[in-house]
């Protein structure tokens, strides 16, 4: 009886080990399969963008440790001229926060007054009355909530900043209610739209005619290889910078670094609001205009760095 019981126990343990091994194999295979699928997908996108792009000029500058900004000019990308500026930030040396301008102010002016090293314009706002159209929370204090249909049209992504560390996340009504009910003083949130890339794949775009399918200047924040990148795509400058549709923005993001770069990305307010700024006092930026603006804002309809729009909020970069 004891011998039979021991034999049965041994067989049961063997069966368990086989089952566990099978589960582990299937889990590992799924993970490998997912990585292979992702790599193949991103390479296809990279190849399609790379093959049609007529690359002309790249300039890269490291103004100080932990910051690199790169300007790309294409004579013909997506059958149009494109001007793209990316500021790469090392989160080990810099922290982030949201900034409520409390009135219509230029991103460069508000960020300089806040003592920031760099900044990009934030989320959508009411251009007549002021105030964000999407959820805005700074250091636990809620300034604005998402208005009406904007939850469906605009707010399916968010930039969430916890103790200075930034991440791009999904956003919805339930998540907004959760943040409203438990505002943490160490947390800032800027809800926005649309979420562009998540876990390395393009996110299905919301249908927003005229906004999604037409070329405009775009502002984007994305994560790449442990770095946080602020990007502005210039537009509305005939012959110099056409701007992009959201589908084109997705494709471009997935083509970065040979298709191995951008992992997660979200679109911010764009159009005339699109502004990427670096403090002129930062080493290595003396050749920039006195404003420190890195891109070509379109509000003055000139291809220069003086056409900033007065906006409601921004995302700022601060030294740790």
C-alpha cells in the first residue's frame, strides 16, 4: 500500500513537472513570437519610410550632459518637404513636470520664468476662454477636467509624471475619475490625444476628420531606449515643411533608429501651438535665436523661430 502510494505520488510529481515545463515553453514561445512579430512589423514600416525618403540634412548638438537635440530636414518625405526637431532627455539627469500658464502665454516665456531647461507645448485648450480641454493636474492640484466629447475625440492618452519621472499611458473616463478621487501631490497629469504608439505597435487612430487626415504641425512626446524625447514636426510652411497626418507621424516614429527606437508615444496639441524650446542659457545654444526656440512655429506664417502662439499649458524639463 505504502509502495503504491509512493509510486502514485512520484507519478503525480512527474506529471506536475511536465505540465509546468509545457506552460513555461508555451509562455516563452509566445514571448519570442511577440518579439519576432514586433521586429518584423517595425522593420516593414522602417523600410517603407526609408525607401521613399530623400534625406538631406541632419544636425545634432549636445548642449550639456543628458541632452541631445537633432534636426532632420527631408526634401521629400511622404512626398513632401519635412522639418523635424527632436530633443532627447536623459531621465537620470533631468526631471519633468506640467506647467499651467494660468493665461495665454508663449511656451518659451512661461518655461523660462519657471526655471526650466527645456519645454514643449502641452495639451489642447479653449482658445477663446482659456483653460485646458483635457484633464490637467499639477502636483496633485486639478486645474481642468476633460470636457464633453473630448474624452472620445481627444483624451485616450496621457503624460503622467510621478515624482519627476514621466510615462505615456492609456487614458479614459474611469482613469480620470480615479485620479480625481485620489490626487497625489507628487503626481502631475496632462491628458491628450491620440495615443500613437504603445508597446512598439501603432495604435488604431481615432476618426477625427480634418485633424487626423490632414497635414499639420505636430508635437509628440515618446519613449526611446530609456530616454524621453520631445519632438516637433514643423508644418504650414510651403516649400519648407508640410507637416504630417497622424498616420504619417506613426510611420515616422516607427522608423526611428532603423525601426528599433520609439516604444510608446502620444500626440500633444499641434498646429500653431507646436513649440520646442531649450533655455538659451544652456551651454552650446548660443547660435540659436534669443528665444531658444528650436523649431519653426507657424503662427506668424514665416519659416523662422519667432512665430510662437500663446498657449495654456506645457511640459517642462528641469535639472535634478
